[in-house]
C-alpha cells in the first residue's frame, strides 16, 4: 500500500539581521574571549566571524561578531576615536582592546581578546581597527574646526552689529537735534504771527475808539 505524500507550500520569510544598511569593510574567522572581572580570568570564547560594518547613511562604523552556529551576537560596539588595540603579549595571533559593548542590549564596559588562525589575519584586524579609530578622530577634529569657524563668524557679525549701532547713535542725535530745531523755529514763527495778529487787533480797536 502506497502512502500519499502531501507537500505543503511554505511562505518565504525575510530574515533581517540589522546589517541591511551597512557595508562590510572586513570580516574574518576568529575566536572571541571576554575578561571576567569577578573571576579575574578570560571566559571561554565564542567561535564566529568578526566584521567591521559601515552604515551607509551615518557613516558610523561598528565592530560586530556573531557565533558561527547560532548567529547570536557576541560583540557589538561602535569604533570611536581614542580607542586602541594592542597585540597580546604572549600570542602574536591575538590582540586585546576595551570597548563599551551592546551585545546584550545594555551598555557594558568589556575587555576583549580575539584570536585568529594566522598572524596575517591578526595584523589585518588591528590595522583596520586603528584606521577606523583614526578616521573618527579626524572627523571630530574637522567638526571642532568647523564649529570654531562658525562661532568666530557669529562673534564677528555680533561685533559688526554692535559697531553699526554705536555709529548710528550720533546720526540719530543729530537728526533729533535738527528736528527739535525745526520745531522750535516753527513755534517761533507761530508766536510771531500770533503777536502780529494781536497788534493788528489792538490797533484796529484803538482806531475805532477815536
């Protein structure tokens, strides 16, 4: 007796990793360790692929590592200016660095040690790390210079405006003095005219009385 097999069609589900808007600058197979402060020892590491990812819109570069089998994130942090990476004192295939890591969803200061299959891969990782950190430092210096230039321009404009106001005050005083003088002359003419009218009226009345 033959059993009929029914094939069910399954809909494709798009899987997102959060890396869709980022470009990979470098990715290498490696093993990552974290330093346990409480136990004063290195924790057993995760095998996976470490990447430097650059965001297409912001230009920010982060270091991300996922476990090979589960794809769980075991390292996730932005590479910023001032960060440094050094070769491990006892293994030239490994290097060490500090970072504020977000792999567990909450920021946590971590000391990482990563080991590669070859010295060449370790050097490539360190070179890229230093390159990114230096580029971030240059961006900050450029921003600081731009901010300083904007501030200087603002101060210059304010100084110019203040100077123009000071120069405008004497002109306003002269104009006010001229206006007061004109009003005074007008009042004098009115008074003279009124006095003339009074004299005429008095003369007329005197003449009639005679």
